[in-house]
């Protein structure tokens, strides 16, 4: 019940106020007369106080109503969107309609697919249109940014990403490449101290490649290892524990480790065998760790490749590498545009 106090100069006036505000269902709970004003009570005026209440209207269907309004709004907005989309698709020539649908089937974001088609429409010639598409895709993927190591300039690189995305395996692939092909001094560090098997996994690789592995529990130990044992190494690769994108505690711990005072480059690994929504969520959540490269994994297990374009179009960070299998050290490639484009354009063996 909603209860309110009303004050007036007489009973009639005050009850009138009550009814005006609370309606005719209002119930008078109490009345009293009192004096107000005057100096020390002299010349005080008599007043009436009425305590009135009214049963509140049932509120429990309000959230329902709000939700319904939201649903209606969202239906209207979808309807509107569909109309626009349909208008757009209807306006396309058959070949462009086909390309548009193929892009959507690849999970290219709709706004991006539309952008690409609109670019293609700048020409009437089908061959030129395909060339425009190919050029646009090349631009969106952008030039790769693999690791560049100089012997007089030590580089410390962290690989981060969700559980099981391929961090440890990829570290082994990169390390092997820099040792075998460039003869650099490479040191490994793992901060994945949650699982004994995780350290063991990297230890096995470090033994095979014949390079050292250090285990660190926090950023202080990490800084110490960099300043002592690995002081003169060319490349130091930091393996991190897999972190679910909704595990804030673990992300917080990782953030301390992967800070710009200690690390030169942070590569966020994204598995192409997961959905575009999942990939977007991973990027969004890991963005607080400020990754400056994207490294694509499991391209061999992917069924759709649109995410490559979605990422390239929406984020400024370049791709560094992509991995296409479990074999260490072979299954890793620099993310050259011409290597990635055939996945999207459909000719993977080009
Ligand atoms: N098919 C395929 N499998 C891969 C690729 N990269 C890694 N894997 C496999 O994915 C599994 C997980 O790889 P890890 O390197 O252990 O992944 P991680 O990110 O270190 O995992 P956590 O440390 O548990 O977070 C292993 O079986 C790898 O062999 C790839 O490019 N393609
Ligand atoms: Mg690992």
C-alpha cells in the first residue's frame, strides 16, 4: 500500500487533495488537528493532517510488459533490417546475388559482405568485379606481421588465447623455426603452472629443439628470468595458461604478466574452427591484454573462413601466422595475403 501524509487548512480541503492525488480508492488511515506557525505558538493557525493510503496497482506484470515492448521493438527492427536486406538482395544481379550469399555462407559479417558487393558494383564487367573483390579481400587481410628478430635487439613475445587454441604447439613451431633457420638463441618460458602436464608438454619440445625452458609463477619471476638467464638471448617466447574469456581472475593475472614493460609483442591466438561469434567474444575479452597481433590456428579444421575477413576488417592488429595442423615444426605459415585468400575465395589449393 502506498501511504502519504496530507496537510490542509480544513478537513474538506485536505480530503479533496487526497482524492485528487490517490484517487477515489484512497483510504483515510488517520486524521489529526495541529497548530502551525506563530511566534512561540501565538497566532498559530490550526491545520488538519490526514494520513491516507491506497492499494498499489499490481506491479508484477510490468517487467513482462517491458520485456514484451523490447521484443516488439526488436521484432520491428529485424523486420526493418530484413526489408532493407531484401531490397538490397533484390537489387543485385544474379552473379552478385550468388557472391553475396556465398560470403554469408562463409560467415562473413553481413555489413562487410554488403560493402564488398557495393565495391563490386563499381564495375559492370564480371571479370573486373571479381578482381575488385579479390583486391578488397587482399586489402582487408592486410600485410602480415610475423616475428622479426634482430640479433642486437632482443624480442620478448607472449602467446595468449583461450584454452586449447594451440599456444604451446605454436610456440614450439616458432621456436624450432628460429633455431633451425636463423640460428638464433631462443629461450622458452612458461607461465602455465596450473597443470603439471602443461609444463611437461613444453619441456618435451624444448628438449627436442635443444633450447632452455624456464617456469615462472608471476610477473616478478618473469622479469627476473629476463634480466638474468635470458639476458643475452635473441628471442624469448612466453607460453601462457589457456584462459576462458569469461574467467576474469585468470585474465587479470595474465594482464599483469603480459605488460608492455616486459613484452614486445603479444599474439592473440584464434582458432578458426570456432564460430564467428565465439571468435569475436574472444577478441573482445582479450582486448584488455592489448594484443598487437592475431595468430590464426586450426585453419585445417575450419569449415568457414569468413572470420579471417571479419577480423581483418574490424580490428587494426595485423595477422602474424596461421597454423594448419598439429605437426611441429612444419604446420605454421606466415599469414601472407596470397596464402589466406584462397581459403576465402574457395580455391585452397591455389
Ligand atoms: N588440427 C590442428 N590442431 C592443432 C593446431 N594447433 C594446435 N593443434 C592441436 O590442438 C591441441 C591443443 O594444442 P595446445 O598447443 O596444447 O593448445 P594450448 O593453447 O597450449 O592449450 P592450453 O595450454 O590447454 O590452453 C593439440 O592437440 C594440438 O596438437 C592446428 O593448427 N591444427
Ligand atoms: Mg598450452
